[in-house]
C-alpha cells in the first residue's frame, strides 16, 4: 500500500504516516511518531503537509492536537484541480496550434506516457479493429487497465484478433469479439485500425507506436483484417 500511495503522489513518509492514521482511530503526534518509527519533528512536518492535502484532520483535546485520517477520496483533489485547469487552457492551445495541411499524417508515440496518450486517442472511436493483440498493455500500464476496460464497454464494435498468450491477460475482460491466431503466426507488433488511421504498436521496455492517418491505407487494412478474421478460431 505504501508503494501504491507513492504512485498516487505522496512521498514515502507521507504514505507511511497516512497508512498509520488509517489504521488508528485518533492519535497524538508523539504516539504516531513511535508507531511509524519517524523522528517526532519529521512526523509533525509530514502531518502539516497531509493536512494541506486534505488527508488529515485534527482536533484539540486537553490542550493537545489529536490527528485522524481524512477521506481517501481526497487523494483525487489535486488531480481534479489539475484536470480542470488543463481543460480550461486546451481551447487556447488549439487556437494557436498549426494543423498539418497534408491529407496523410504520421505521428510517433514513445514511452509509457506516449502509450497512454495513444490509447486515449483510440478509445475516442466507436469502431476498432486490432490485429496481433498481446494484452501486454495491462501489465505495462497496470493502473490504467481498468479505464481501458471501462471505456471499451461504451464502444459500438471492437473486434480483436489476438495471440494465444493474451488469454491469460485482462484483454479477455474487454467487451469485444475476440478470435485467435494460430501459434505459428504470433507477431509482437500489434496493428490498430480505427477511423482513417492505422497504428503499429510494439510494447517493450520503451513502448513505441507509429500512427498513419490515411483513408486509403486504413480501408486497405480493414479488408486485410476481414480476410484474416474468417480464418481465425473463436477460442
């Protein structure tokens, strides 16, 4: 849990103190310091930080400050504030963005953040066709997986041709029609066909995705997908 709280944005000491408070009812700063093994002054500094973040409450009893844990939902507060701010500046950024004049456009996404951005773009489309799905994204982006599944359930049509190994991943939780390639045709590169786009994704230590926006290419790949679909098994 400490590791997960650090990933949510808390420091190591903040995560340790907050977990200790969650497991306690009401507790003094000195007792909390003993419980966490932290220096008393460090404990109080951490408590002040957590109070600012809305994760710690305190009352005065017999002249002493007594602390208790705030709602875990308050971890979302800074994220929501950041989301609201970014949402407010997006229209301004779009006004100054120069859109490529060419009909065909190529984009490259790299790294885990690039993989997230690409996935969010894909999830905007109602119809999606995936070839050589591996399910690796649910391991690489462990905490992003539930959002993929949730958003995928809203789509009109998702058809997936997957490799056999994907049967042991959360890919099977998607609201999609899935068929499987014979083992001898396993490919580490996954192809996405959506809208007028075709994307090629390779998930390694540093994921990379190349996206081509071209209607002719997209329509060609859709035909190829339909042909392969006919010859793939359903389970």
